[in-house]
C-alpha cells in the first residue's frame, strides 16, 4: 500500500543553507496494516505525513501509494491522488467553523472522484455517535465530538490509507482511548491501512507495532543531541 524510498525534504535556514528535515531510506506499510511512529515535537514526523499526503512536495525520493508515486506528481495530481486514496486526521481537527457537522464531511467528499454522498456521510456520523448532531456547528460540540467528526471526514471517501497526526493531542485520557479505538475499528472495518504518529506513550501502548521515528529518519537522528 505505502512504499517510501530515499525520501528527502529540506528547508532554507536563516543563513540560507538548506536544513534537512526528513531523510528516510525505506519505509513500507502493507494494505490493511497499521503502524504507529513514536516521535517528539520537531523530529519531522508531521512533515513526513504531509509528504506522504502530497501536501508538501518532496525534494527527492519515491512515495508509492497503491501503485502511484505521490512524490513525482505535480500539485494538482497530488491533490487528486490524496482525494482518491487518503484520509487525514489532524491534531487540530481542521474543521470548518462556519459549516455544520454534516457539511464538514460532505465538503471533504466533494473533492473525490465519486463526489459527495450524503447517505454515506449520515451513516458515518451515525457510526461515530453523532447522528443527532448533523446540523450542529463545531463550536457547539465537545472536543471529543469534534474529533469524531474529523474521523468521519477522513473515512468518507473510503480511503486506502489513513494518516493520523497526534490525533489525541487535544483530548483527555478517556477521550484519547476512545478516539484511538474508534480510528482503529473504522480502519479495520473499511480495510484501510493506518499510519499514526504520536509522542503519547499511552496512545502508542495501544499498538502492537511501534517504530521510533528518530531512528527511521536519518535527518532527525543527525540533529539529535
């Protein structure tokens, strides 16, 4: 499902020199599998997910997603591949405050080849326990409920791969465990692969397969004290 090879990303530093943020020789995730990556803030794990999602363009390397190379595509094609194959759960949820719960999910679906499917949106929101909150706005929901909207939105297009970036960072311990259980269950039900990054040991303990991102990312290892 996901095959990363010789992936590099750098940014210009204050002195004009390039600062390498991501350098990963090889990483893979099988179809339907789940993997958690451990990493503290600033180690490049969010940049890595954004490269996989095509939100950022790689300097070099290959990001194979279900046979397509995300890293070689121009931005419009990356956007189309992301809409067709990926779901992304952000730490800050990234919900549109002027749109209802239902509209947040449907709007995300409108970018996919299949287009908006109101029936599936209602079904997903019902599965995450928000069937009676369809017309509510994000500000009218608890933090845990907003996370559930974000999960439903990420799964709306039946993605082959779900990326989760510190998805419990704004939740308390009880809601964190519920959110992780929900994400994993939803991915298993849909057959989606799951790649999650976190620094929360409580979250990471829920996964059987955890890898240290600093070890994986040679750029982070080079900058470690």
